[in-house]
C-alpha cells in the first residue's frame, strides 16, 4: 500500500521540477511545499507520492519510475 521513504522522496523531487507543481491554492510558484498539489490531476502530492501503484500512486504524466 505504501512505498519506502526513498521512493517517496524521489517522487517528490520529480514533482518539484515539474511544470504542473502547485501549492494548495494552485499557485505556480509556492513558497512552501506542504499542501503541494499537481496541476494536472489536482491531487495532494505528498499523499499520492506515498501510495504504491496498486493504490493509485501514479503520476498522470508517467514521470515516476517506481
């Protein structure tokens, strides 16, 4: 159900480089990462990056390796 801390951190690092990375208010250049969201699927990135593929833990742009 959950991925390892390393996989989660790799996913978050990938998201922070993405053009669709937003803060909780969907602003393009957030000042903090808590509540960060995906501009493509509008998920909360921290929560989704924790989940395995079997539990919908996939990037809508297929940028996550695991």
